């Protein structure tokens, strides 16, 4: 494994296309994903460096009503063939949030792609599409990440 330290968006520009098996997005400015790592343009750049069938795993911190997670899901759905959402349910059976992980690939993922952690649920692409239905795609010229985020 090779790990690079620095601004992810700038660092990714230096990587060749089809050169990474996995890209992990786990960056935060305070509680929110930095806006420049949450947009469709960023997702397209991630897709460019992933090998065919590669995986992008993005950690998003958000709570109900999960507006940021919904917008990020809509954004990834625009760029990737398959998107999954992994999180936990609250006592009422609703998506709890907290740490929401989005998995994205240019190819369909295996049925068991997701988490086997106790209590975790994995939503398939159809469920992610329903979750993100009314959310705006985040773009470099419109990415109100801080305004969409709900903290506990």
C-alpha cells in the first residue's frame, strides 16, 4: 500500500489514470467534508484514477435529516455506475447517520459489498437513488457543504 499526505484534490492530479484500486475519502474540516472533496468534479477525478472495478469509499458525517449525505449520494450517482450506502438505523428503523459511508465503483459491486458490522445496513443502488432523489448534485460552483450538514 502507498499512502500520500497532502491536499487530496491536488495530489490526485499527479496520479495516472487507472492507477488505483481504492481511494478512501476520510477528510474533514471541522465536521464537514471539505467542499472541494465533495463535488461532481472531484468524483470524476477519483473515477479517472481508479482502475476498472476500483472502489471509492467516502466517509460523511451527518445526522437526520441527512441532507449532506443525500447530496453526496446524488453527486456520486452522477459519476459512478454503482453506489452503496452503509450506516446504522435508529430505534425507529430510520437511517441514524453519524458516520455514513458511501461506496462507489464504475462497475456493479458484488451483492455482499458493504459492511458486516453488527447493526450496520447496506443500501443498494436503487435504495441510494431513492435516498438521494430530491438532493442537488454538489458542483465546484455550488457546494454548500457546511449548510447541508446536521450535527447531533
